[in-house]
C-alpha cells in the first residue's frame, strides 16, 4: 500500500494500489476468433461466461483476476442486447480524459503494470480496424483512465504504432449487460488501499488470506480487515487549567465489501432493477480526555486519514470498476465547561447504497446495527460532551461518484454535578447519563445513471438514520 502524508507524511512501503479489497481470482476460457457483423473487423475474443442455449441466466459476480480482460459489445452482435458483450484480448493502451480519445491495442496489459512503450520508428503499425463505430468498451484501470473506462466508439481516427486511435463518448452498463441479471457482494482486499495520512501519528494495519499481514496490529486484525490507529491533541477551552489539556486516541477497523446488482432490461431499454452500495463489519474504540474547546453548536471535526481503492468486479464477461473512498475522522462537541475522561468500544455492521426499480426510480438504502460498551466514562462539573469516531464513504463506477455516506458512531455524556463510572460502579452528585449511538447519512447522485437508468435530477438524501441507547445513568449524592 502506498501511503502519502500531507505536511509530516510518512511512507508505508508495504501497501500497493491494485485491486482494492479484492480477494478471489476468476478463471478465463481459451480465446476464440469472432467476426463483428457491424464493423467487419476481426478480434480475438475469449469465452464470455454465458450459456450456449440462449436462455437468460444470472451472470457471476466475483473479484476480477489481476490480468483482467477488456469487454466489448458491437451494435450488430448476435443473441440480442443481453448477449453482445464478450471478453477480448484488446486493451486500452492510452486514454485522454480531456478529449475522450483512446488508443485500442491488441497487446494485453496487466493491471498495475506499466504501459507498453511506443514501437520504434519503422515498426509496422498495429493491425487495422481494432475497433469500429458503435462498439462499447469496458476496461479495468488503464493508462490515462485510473478509475477504469466505460465508453462508446463514435469515430475511428486511424492507426498508430500503439494501436487504433478512436474518439469516444460515455456509455452505460446496460449496453453491455443487456437482458442478463447479476448480483453479488465482493470483499475488498485491505492491502490494496492507498492511505493518505492527514495527521502525524496514524498507524495502518491489515490482514488477508494466506496469513499475510502488515502494520503494528496486523497479526491481531481479523482476516480481511483494515485498521487505523490515531492519537492527537485537541484544542483546549480558554479557561481550562493545564491539567485539563485535551487529547483523543482511538482506532477504526473495517472490513468493507462492494454490493452490486443488475436486473436486466426493463422498459425504455433501462434496467429493470439495479443496486450499488458499500457494506461491511465495523469496530472502533476511542478515548477522550480533558476539556475540549469545541462547542455543541460547532463540533470540532478532525479528519485523520483518506483511503482509496478501485476494486474490479468481474460481472460475467464485463469488468466493472468500482471506486471506493473513505475519510476517517474524529469529532468532538462539548459545552466547553466539562472535563471528561471517556473511553468507548463499539462494533457492528453497516450498509449504504442506492437501489433502482421501475416505477419508483432510485431510492436510498441505509442500515446499521451496532452495540457499544464504555470501558470508562466520567464527566466533571455541569455540562455535556459528545465524541464520534466515524468515516465518510463514497462509492461509484468508472470514476463517477454514485453514493456518499457518513457513518458516525458516537458516545454522549451529560451531567449535572460530578459523575464517574468505572469498575466500582457509578458515583455521582446530581444526575448523570451516558449514551451510545450511531448516525448514518448521505446522498444518491445523478451519476448512478451509468447503469443506463434515467438521470437523477437532483441529489437524493439517504435519510438520517439515528439510533441511540442508554448505557448508564442515575441520580445520587456521595
């Protein structure tokens, strides 16, 4: 995994950016020649994972292999709109996002490898007609298209030493998947995340299949999980004594997976249904001490790490590139009057995404089931405090954001007087209470139209999911 630091950044050489949270490999069949009826051009195409009897079967959804094949669909392909896409040995050797021009080559390039150098002067150019007008191309991350490419050829511009140069425009997945259906959940390989540390004291750990792990906590991290530990000083209230200096320390541990579904062609050539989301197991623990300067009206939010991955799903013959971003943060709100000593452990799961259905359009999906246990919680003097250790997530396809979500597990304490809860039980003067909770919010974006569904005219809120439960409380004098 490559780790970049802003300001005081440190490099973690053990991480690499390749197949982001992907673990399983997918086999491919031997190639065979296929002639396009529309363009009259020949190409080598591999078996496309479809039944030969022409029936409508669900496509397999799995983690793509490292050497992911490009998929193409031609307007004159046989078998109907659901049977046009096939694997091919053609690859996108270069792409210019500004002009939307691409070079299509017959030299396969492994994901993560460097593009093939241009042929020296005098070398014969690539075989002509690698692509034709109307072809739809789906590619894993490629030179110039780091988030993958889903495009339609609008013009063949000629041959170069590197392949056929074409003009493209954005395409949609239903042009490739057509009448077929697909549904699956694919874990993301934790070692494939790129981590950008935003605070100096952030440590990254992960573990994966084959007893492979990295980082100071790697050996103890559950299989398939990524963990980030952080500690930081927090601005202290102006009138706070030196002994009330504020600090936070904690960890986030997550095992995310990408959720994908496609329901075949419905009305007006749009899919009958579709789904895109992110879900997974979650664990976190954090401690807050001192008298923070944050107020209840303006919470102090401290991002401490940004993570990115581009997992590639193999949906039948089609490589579907999912773009996943996470920003982990600490957040504190308080009235500036209380000195706190709070520790919180929390675990559970979450799901956030968008689902499409004919007649109802796009609708949000959000859920979270979490439980928390305070190891220690004390609030001195009258006042309140709320601390959260959360993550903002975004998930999209081929470089376009479709869903954003903000998951914020928290601990809230309030007191009138002094209160301390610990191994000896609660001790208080006045009333006190400690609550655990979780907030989940976010939006659906118009870019989800990449499925081929009608464009969302405005962002649709996920809806605020809010759960809170009382951990302890009472009223007494000591």
